[in-house]
């Protein structure tokens, strides 16, 4: 008897349809025969499924049974197919009406006892079920909680194989999970900009970067507060709305982690990989490519501390995501496009010893060593960093006498107001100034003749590229938005030009 179950495979951060065909009653040697390009983990499902069926009080097939995972040219990975295979076997034995399987997309790992274990990609599977016109998904509870965020589909939690079977046969009523409420992030105990003393110029640059979604580079000696400031940037970014949070959760769910925990609130991601990370770890990869750090930072912050210490190959792969907001990864098994619309925040010392320009300690680096150190960051990558600001070291006396900094909540209010202005300006466009296209630049970043001449002189003096020209305009537009100005003023343009620190040296 043939039964067909709908399931899915994760390719990148998206789910693609997989049909599981279970045919029992065949002539030949008794046993289960699994075909359809399964990996080792999928092949091992035979033992898990048989044990789960026995411990759930279900009959095992007594004939040769073929299980086909279609399409046959897509490699199947992981234990995600345990639950649908077990239900397919039950249907092929007449223990479950085959028609009941046609309304849901089913996935889940099984323990030997028949209990289910979470799988990656609950959000992506719910989106696929909605696109396919299915009623909903049947997933392990933790995965179903993620799927419940997707409107228009039922998210049915299956704690055990027996529970899923009884739901499908109508013996047990299981209510779909309701979407979790939006949880406001608790501010108590979180890093706050009020803890940052001094560094007024750096704080201003950070506010501009957050208001427009611009990339930022902090340059300063050790102990100047670069990392301290960078780690507080998420506290001044606008909170993600429900649609953005679903995008964020979809990426993290596909990577095997979840942001749905109510204790964490609805926050933008903050990723801070170590400088020893490989280019694949940064950009994504694998036999079937999965998300790397740039995708895990989607709609949030990617912080690269000690920027020149990263491998050159790893840094160069950042060019495409910083320019396009996405990254394409090609492997023999698949070619996928992963989301990567992020705000890059990087920090570096001014020289190898770290004390160039430090009033407290003498720098012992030669000009050649300084140039070689800064040369580790290529010009094309530096071109894509909109704001470059120096963070000078402060003396103990300056730190002691400095007043507490402005709290994150006050800065966020101005950032959110600027972002609201940008959304009104581009209701169907980018939503933030860092992503302005050429036509939008001409419409909203127009300069007067004297301002154009000023910018042209700066371009020639600093030797900037056409890409840097556009990025200066975007930053100037953000500065004007923070000032609630309709047009870019000369002061806004001069401040934007000032934020090309490395280009001036």
C-alpha cells in the first residue's frame, strides 16, 4: 500500500518541498529500503523509526517496504524525516487514513521512545506550507512555536509519534499554537550608553550610523572604549517589527538556533565572530550551503573587532553582502542566495603597537609598519564603510571628571524618529538611507552648486571613488534627517566628509 507524506528540506534559509513515498507489500526480501539521495543521518532513521514504532505500540511492516525521498536529485540531510517516515509506515500498514496526511507538512526527529526532538527551519517550513496551500505543519513543539509566528497556517505541536498519529486519526484534539505575544525587551541589566563616558564625537558618529543603517569603523588605541561602544549599538537601534523579526528568526531557525525565547525579547541580532574565523564561517557554506555570520547578522549588527587581524580572504568576501544586502554561495550540491542586510561595525588599532596618537604612551611603529598594518584592509572594502571615526584614549582624570553619558533610550528615540522620516520618504523602497539607489540619491540628496563644488574638492583631495561619493551623500542625508531638515545643508555635508578618517591619512 502506497502512502505519500509532504515534508521539506532546508536549502540555505528556505524550505523546499520533499515528498516521502512509502510503499509496503512488495515482493522480495523483508526490510526497509531507503532511496532518494539520503545522507548517513537519514539512512540511520531506519533504526530510530522501527524502535519508535515498537515503543509506540504500532506494527512494523512485515514485507519489503521502499521509502523514496523525492526529488531524487536533492541531497537529504539530517534526522528531519523520522516523523514523516514513521507516519508513512503507519499509513501503509492501514493504521492511519492516508488522506489525513495530505493536509499538513510534517517533519521531526524521533527518539527511540517515540518522543520528538526539535528540527531546524520551523519558520521556513511554515512559509512553505502556506505557499503550498496546506492547512499547516506538524512539528516538534519547539519548532512549532517558531512556525506559529507565520500567519495563515496551523502550527500543530507533536510531542510524540503516538500523539501525532492520534491527532491525524481524530482520536485526540490538538489546538494549533497561537503566535507568541510581542515581548518588550527588558532594559534592566542590558548594556547602556550611559555607561560610556566622554567620546562625544564617537557617540555622535554611532548615532548617525544607527539612524541611517550605515557601516562604521572605530579607530583608536587599546582602552579607548571601541568595543564598549560597539556592544551598545543594538540598544539604540529601532526594535524590529513583526515582519522583520520573522525574517531574523527564519535565518536563525535554519541555522539551528532560536530567537523566540520570550526572555530575550524581540531584538536585532548582534554577532561578534573571532578574528580567526574562516571565509566560509563568515559568509556561509557547507555541502548544502547554510547561513554564516553575515546572514546571522541580517537586520542587525556584525561586529568585527581587531579588523586587520582577520584573514584577508575572509574580509574580501564581505564586499558582496555590504553592497547588495545578500550573498550568493555556490556549491556542487546547490546554489543559494542568503539574506545579509546588516550594519557592519568594525574596530581597529591605529598601528601594530596600538599607540599611534596616544598621549599616554609612545608609538614605536615605523611609517612602513603603519602602512603595512592598515594595508591589510583593502581599498574596496574600506570604500564600503561609510563612517570612519577616531576614538582617542582618555586619561584617568578625564574619565573621572566626565559626566555620565546620555542613556540609550534617549538616543534610540532620535534614531527611531530619523528612521520614521526615511520610511515616509520611501514607503515602498529601502526604508533606510544606507540603501538608497541612484534615482533616490538624485531625488533626495540634491546639492546646491557650491556644495557640489565643495564635495568635488574633497573627492580630489582625498582621492575618493565614485562609490565613496554616493556614500558621503547618504550619510549627509541621514545627518539632515536627524536635524529634521528637508534639504542637506553645508554643515551636514562637511560632517559627512569628516567621517572618512582613514582616507585623510
